[in-house]
C-alpha cells in the first residue's frame, strides 16, 4: 500500500465519521427516536434528556460524557461498565504517556536516517510512511539506542498505570460489594457435588441437616436445584400465548373504528406457522391455550420439584459475612463432594451446568481447551490465504471481470485501502458465538464467567490469527525464501515482518475507530430496525418495548476487539511510533462515545462487580510481553549488539503479573470478609432473598407454597 | 563387586543384626534400662512392660508390635506416626504384590537366556547376580514382553495402594481433628501482615476492632505477637540458674554423710566457664542470680509486651467452626494484608518468622530454592568422586600403606563390600541440619511445615545425588567413551548404567535394614550415653530425665532415607527383580521395629495430623515416574521396538497425582468445616486456650495479668 492510498483511507474514514456524527446530532434530537438513543435513561425512569430539547446544542453529549463521574457510570450501568472505562482510560494513559516521549524522540531520529536504501532485506515495498519507522534506521547504528530506551519507557509506563488501575478496580469492587443494600447473592452460596442421598432420607433433609450442623445460627434454608428444562419450555409456550393474546386483543381494539364499532375479531389458523389448519377466533383460542398450558405447567412444576432434584443446591444464610466465609471454606474432607461457590446473581445462573460433577468439569475444561486450540490453529490457514489474496492485484488476476471497476482511480484507491480489512472484520464476526457455546460446555456455573472465558479464548484467537497470522502470512507469501532460510526463527521472522505490515494495521485501527465508533454512536442499524418493527410488526406496548430493548455493552466481544488494537499498537509503538496517536485516538474516541452509550443506551444484563478486570489485566500484560519479545527479535534483525539487554523486560513483565496476581487477584475470586462485614442499612428480608433465586418457570403466585416443600426447606 | 563379596556383605549384615537382637532382648529385660527402652510408656504414666518381667519371653515385643492397632499408635504417638506406618505399610504392600508376579515370572525368564554373552556393551564386570536380571536378556528378544508387562503391573499396584492409602490417611486426619476434646489450636488463627497502625491507635485496638466487626459473636480475644528473643534469652538464663541451684542443693544433700552431718556447701567460681574468678558459695550465689534474673525478666517482659509488638497476632474464637472458617477465608481486599493461617500447636510456632511480610516470604522462598538447587548440583561432583575412588583397588593405589591389610582375604572382602556404602552414609548425615535451617529461612511459620519442607529438599537431594549420582558416576568413570559418544542422552545413559550398579544398591539396602534397624532397636548408643551421664554427670532428677529423654521419631530425615530405598527398589524392580524381596524386608522389618519404637520409645515433639502424607505421596509418585522414565530408556537400550508403549505410564502417573491432589489435598491444607462442626464434649475453657499460646518466657504467675493488657485484649 502506498502513501496516497493510506491518506485516502484515512480521509474517507474521517468523512464517514463526520457524516455519522451529523446524522447522530440530527436524529438524537427528535423525540420519536428517544427510545433508541436514551433507552437506559427511560428504563431507569429518568427524563431522556436533561434540560429539554430546545436549549440543547448538538455537542452537549460530549460535555455530558466528559463531565460524568465514575460514580455516575456505576449508578447508571454498574461496576462492570465502570471497569471497562478503567480499561479504556488506562490504555489511553499508557499511549499518551508513551507517545509524549516516543513521537518527539523517535520520529526525528528515524526520518533523518536513510538506512532502507542500504538494506537488502526490504523488497521494494518501502513507502513514505516507512521513513518514519525503525525500518529506516541503518543496521547496527547507534541511533537504535533511542528505540532501545523507548522500549523500556513504554513498559515502565504500562507497569505503573496497570498497577494503579488494578488497585483502583479492586477498590471499586470492594466499595460496590460493601454497599449497604441487600443483594440476594450476598446471602447465598451454591453447593455442588452433593453425595448420593442415604436411603430413607430426602435430598432436602440431607442438605438441611448438613448445613444446620455447621451453621446452627445463621442457616436460613436451602433450595434444591432441579432440572426444570421441561418446565421452562412450557413456561415459554405460555408466555408466547400470552403475547399472542395481547396482540389479538390489541388488533381487535384497533379494528373498533367509528365505522365498525363492534370491531372484527381476529382469527388465525391452528396448523403449521398459522398457514394451514382450521380457522379459529384468536382471542378465544389463545385464552383456551393459556388455560391448558397453565394446567400443564402446574403439573410439570410439581413433578420437577419432587422428582427432578439434582445434586446441587442453593443455601441461604441470614448473615452476609457467614455467606462470604462459607463460599470460600472447604466443607467436606473429600474435595469432590459438597463443593461450594459464592452465589452469582440469580439471572446469571446457568442451571443446567450446576449438576455437572467435579471431575467431569475438569475433564470438560481440558477437552474444550483442546478444541479451542485446534480451532485457533486451523483458522490460521484461511486467514493467511485471505490476507494474501485480498490485494486488488490478486483479485484482478482471479476475477478479470472486475478490471473495469479498478480502472476508476478513486474507487480503486478506496478498494485497495479497505478490501483486506473488511474481509478480516467480517471473518472475525463469526466466531464469538461458537466460543461462548464452548465455554458453557466447560460446566461453568455463571453467565458472566462463561462470557469471560469466551472472551479470553477470543483474545488469543485474534492475537494469534489476526495479528501474527496477517503479519506472517503477508511475509510468507511475499518472501517465500525467508521461510526456506530460517523456518525455526519464528520470533525474528515475525519481527522482520512487522514493518511491512505497519500501514495495514494503521488503516485497520483508523477504520475501526472512525467507522466503528461512528456507527456505534449513531445507532443507525438499531434505529432502522426499530422503526421498521414499529411500523409493520408491533401491535402492543410490550412488543414495542421489545423492539427498542438496547441490550448490553457486549463485553465478551468488545474487550477482545480492543485488546487486538492494544496488541497491534504495543507491537508497533517503537517500530512505527506513528501508530501511537492512532491508538490513542481509538481509545480516546472509544472512551467518549461509549461513555455516552453506557450512560444513555445500553442496559447491563448482569453485574459481576469487576471480575473481568483480572482477565483484561492479564491480556494487556500478554500483549506487552508479545511486544517485548518481538522487539527483542527486531533488534536482533537490526543487528543491534545490545539487544540481549532487552531480555529483562519480559521477565519483569512476568514478575509484575505474578505480584499483581498474588496481591489483588484473590479478592476478585472470593468475597472478602472485611467487605462483607460492612453494616447493612436494613435487615435483609430473607423471604425475598430466597424468592429471588426461584427460576421464573417454577415461581407461581397461584399455587400455595406448601406444595413446593419437596425441594425447599422449612425456615 | 563379585558374587562372593555380595554374599559376605549379606552374611555379615545378618550376623550383626542377630547379635544386636540378642543384645536388645537381654538389655531390655533389665529394669535399670527401662528409661531407655520404654520412655514413651513411662512418660505416659504406664507400666514399662505389660505383664511384668518374669513371664516375658525375649520375642514378646514382636507379638506386641504385630497385634497393636492403628488406634494404639495414634493414642501412644499421634496421627503423624500412624501416617508414617501407613507409608511403610503401603510401600510394603506395593513390593509384596509386585514381587508376587515379578519374582516367579521374571527370574526364570532371565536366567534361561544368556544375552550378556552376545552383548558387547557389558564391560567384563558381569557377575552371577546379573544373570538374574534384565541385562541377561538378548536384545530385541520377545522375552522382553514379560518385563514390559511387569512395568505396568508395578505401576498399577502402586496406583491402587496409593489411592487407598491417601483415602485412609484423609479419614485418619478427619477423625483426629473431629475428636471432641479441646485442642487450643482449633480455636485460633494466626494473622500476619497486619498493616501499620493508624496514629493514636494501639495495635491491640486495631486488631480487636477489625476482628470484632467481622466476628461480633465469636471473637474471644487477640494476642499480639511480640519479638521476645531477648526475653527468651533471659528466661533460658534463669532456667539455667535454677538447674544449677538444684544441682548444688543435690550435691550439698549428698555430702551430708554420717561422718559429716553438716555437709559441705558446694562452691564455684564466677568467671569464665567456672574456671577462673572468685570462689563463692554455690547455693547462695545461684539464689542471688535467680532473684536478679527474675527482676530482669520481669522488666524485659513489660518492655516486650509494650514496645516489641510485631505486625502479627493470634486471634481466638469461641467456636471451632468459625476458627476453621476464618483460617481459610480472605479477610482483606488487599491480599498482602491481614493474611490468615490456621494456628498450629503452640509449641510448633516459629515466632520470629511470623513478622516476615508477604512478599518478603515469597522472595525468601525462591532464594532458598535457588540455594538448594545449587547445593544439590554441586554436591554431585564430590559424590561422583567418592563412588569412583572408594573401590579397594583405587584406595590401594592412592594409599599404598594399607596394602598389608588388604592381603587378609576376609577383611578384604568385607572392606570391599562396605567401603563405598559407609562413605555414602556418613556423607549424607551432614546435610539435614543445613536444609532445616534453610527451610526456616523461607519464613515458614511452623516447625512441622519447616521439617516437611526440609524433608522434601532432602529427598530430591538424595535421589539426585545418591541414586543418579552413584549410577552415572560409576558409569562415567567406568566407561568414559559412553559420555563422549552421547553426552545428551541422559536417560538412556542412566538406564544403561543401572544394571552395573544393581549389586551396589542391593548391598546398600541390606546394610541399611540389617545394621540400621538393628541399631535402632537395640538403642546401643542412647543406652551408653544415658549410663555414662547417669554415672558421671546427673545429680538431680530433672537432669536424669533429660538424660533419657528419647526425642521423636525424626520424620524429617527418616522419610527421605526411606524414600531413597523406595526409589532404588522401584527403579531396579523390573531390571533386577531380586531387589524386591530386599526392599520388602526393609519395609517389613522397618514397620515391625519402628512400631515397637513408636509404642515404647519415641515421644512425638509435635502433631500435624498427617500433613506429611501429601508430601510422602508425591515423593512416591516422583520415584514411580523416575522408574517409568528409566524403564522407557532401558527398553530403548535393549532395542525393544515396543518401548514407546511405555510412554502412557508416566502420563498416567502424572494424571493420577493430579487427581489425588484435586480430591484429597485441600483437606490437608485447610481445616474442613464438616470436621470442625463435630460436637465437643465440653465447652472449651477459653482462658486455657489463650494461655496455651503464651510463650514460656512471657508467662508469669507472679505478675498480675492487668500488666499485660498492652498486647492482649479484653474479653
């Protein structure tokens, strides 16, 4: 890619961004779109906009985002979101502090040399941009000392800011858990691997007597986990009929015009998809179905609670400290029985995973790791092909009929700039679902944990395949002789391939922040979908609410995406310092725009009190280590004699990670007692705590609670 | 070593053993020696012998040892000793079950082949014994299948018995901890890394308020750890003076004969070592000194309790479950503050280590590991030299003046048989102290833990240096050309060196059990020392008691010694199956004789409730893996095509170790709640529990407790 196509790419990206900003300013000021642009505020019962519409200028949202405090974010979107901003802020900080030294020092050093002319390894692709990079330095030159020192500078800045961030997040988590309001999960533990019931004893008696012995004063009651898959299904059926009834009634109401005051009773067919079968009156039919399903559900509930009890239970305590302490204490002499776990939020529980036994969980975990490793390795091949073929020259060769298109210069430049990146982005969109399913198969008991696990896998996938794959793939296809000469020197091969791909990644980053964040802010796609649905599909209020439900921030895929940028920017920071401001812009814009989205749009679907942070921290460290090792290799390629003095850097990083894990991590893994011991403002209503954990398909106001005694214990 | 010298060695060992047995039977039946042969019974207030002396035949002790139950051992010597017998019994079981297949199958297979004649690698040292070993098998022969299958047999027997043993020990530990009598350590936790005290607050207030908040109902009181080194010193001085006073009074009493009814008042000199200085009346002088020292001690106690408080404390709870739960719960958000630990027995506490900070402990640990690794590596060189030089031929060459001695055939054979082994045993006796000191420097808080750590280091030392060192050393000096040809193939080098050293280790094992256990049972050395002391040194009863104090079983050095035998026997079991009965004899005799010693002689100096077992288990597994890897190498040396089918064995061992660690280990590391929740037979007297942890140098009946309030908290 030459310099002009780089500038074109940058320019078009920027223009798209500006257009999207204007679109946003226009659309978001129309009250009809409020549910798309301010759903979080609406759901929280707040006015969509503070101060009304009149006095508002189109950039107020920037001011609001900038002036919002972390406390606001926690209040509106929870600790997890606040932690995400700590992540964005920390990386931004690292890049700004690094850039303050790197840009003024390294760019002049690089541009005044002309090493590339004397080097034989560059294979004719040297562009203007490369003059600003380390590739332009004469081998063995003393100028390399400047780059060497900058390697240390970036690392040290990272250590300091990461340390502060970890400390801050730990404090945030502590404060949130300390809060004096009653959170049901803080009064419960999940116990798994309950041994078989002795003859003549019920599961409930077994669990109750076990915990009553250990916690005579604070044990409240227990809830046996049941296999309520079938009840869930019936319950969903019931909910479906209820929705359809509401819809039919709404249609009926609407049909009562002045001309036809009686209205037309809607009808439907009972057969497949409502297309075939006999025609019936919808309202009557659905009422009938609802009554039938309720009877079915009640019968199934009884069966479930009595006969489908599993080897897991939720135990409730009347004291927060005791629950916290119980969640981390070893209860049984045999560790694969009565294993406990701090209860997650009820909505996060993955019920079907609770019954999986101890060693089966272990085995599943390793099997999944193996499958993921295979996936990562075998995706490498297609990505390498894509990155080699999606240059315009290759496409023209393969598809001669697009030649006329390529002749138009502007279009050609645009295509050349974006083709590989678009291919990559589409390609990556396919994977997260698969990884989440795989992670759930590990037997992980909570939603947030599964998302973290999937996110970690996705990170390794993106780094290995996108970053290393594209870099090496380009080189392997470009200079096959390199492979022949040194098939084993992966690091130095990677290192020597880096400069050649700098502009690719520069464009990638720019595309991601301008177009990606532009789309994010303007919410064009949700807006269009919402208006289409509102016009053609939605009949009832409930359906309308569903149409604009904003969803959550999408931690699981957002973080690995950002981490890929972190990895790219770290690895290029010293080689091609020009990438640093782009990275800073990515995280700065991201912070600003997502701040707006977090405060006004997205509604978190769970709260894990910042448990994502240790994962983010470790992934940033992994990127840092990759960067340090790559730099070690690249200094070797540049034949710098003092390159071995970089060896302490990765060791330092590992030590730093080790110290952080020792000092901070346990408080993320387990509830700490000093936090749980904080006084509550009211005594918890234990019945409400207990009810919070009843799955919706098993809760029922109609049936008397006495009927459920089989799976629950007396107070 | 040829066959006759092997038989001589065996014969002499056996004769020594028989003599020692007769000596024991004779000496132990004399009431004057009771304190040497039955001190544990005497200290427990039991009759030295059940049923008196008359009716006793000299082999009754064997019957008593065999009929004693595990419960007896626990009652007389504690769980740790019982676990040691589980170890002996398990290894004995493995060897017996292995031998039942190995001996009848492998010996005939080996003896009917004559592969050694056709092999060029054997360098003329082939002896009659080697005809019974795998070295006698023709290379690539199908007979190797028998050995191959036996490799699996030994491993599977080991897995089954180890699993049962681990389960049994876990049960033993649970039962002991469940016991309804009050153990002070079950009501306390040690807290370290207490953060700095806020201004205007005392350490005691800080600790008390912290724990009172978390445990409002069950917190009893706290005891701040102090630096009482100086008080200890004064206290020891005081005890010394008290002993000397008692001694002086005893001497004075004795001097009151009929001839001299007034007696002679003993005198001593006050200067260096009682040799110089002015002569004073001993009784008066010591009384004076005692009074002076008491004043000094009291002053020092006050200073210690007030001004020498450390950043550690012991916290007492009124509930066993709460203490158990507190010991394993995370208290502080920052893990390097307020770190807790289940309290050990008071006598086990290593007070000076309690104040060492979290990360300092980590650093110390790695530094010590590094030093130990160096020690292990650099001891290798002298051991290789010793094993090469301590053959008689070499000694004669080096020290020509011993030639006449060597001419006497009997002496020559004996010397030839024992010289290298004795050198080795003496050599190994020097190390354990050093390793214990190093382990304590790690910052380990309890005596038993330090001993375990030292014992683990000692195991790796013996295996690496004695076993591998001797084996390789012999080969390296014997056939230097092997080293030149393949310097990297350590495993196959080790494997091919094994058969040549089989007789060396056979003799080593025999020497260890016949002479070692003979000396152990007969207790000749302690007997002689006791009688000498009694006659010439002891004047008072207290001194006499000290003279026969039996000490403990010496876990720390005994286990690694046994483990070396386990390693040797495992590694040779299939190569030279003749070693299996020797190994079985070692552990059988060991079991019998130590059973007697445990029941009657040794007094345990601490109780860790079987926490040694996981270490033993892992070391046995490590031996097993070494054996499996060696066999893999040896089958390669024998050019057996199916050798790679042995690869699953070490992998299986690792998996087995992993499963055991997951299932059983946590219950050894932490107190389990179901055990702690067992009902007590009396409510604990919390004051006694508290007082049990006061170091002797700080406890004082005279001083009112109010004076000590600085470091202790109110009830």
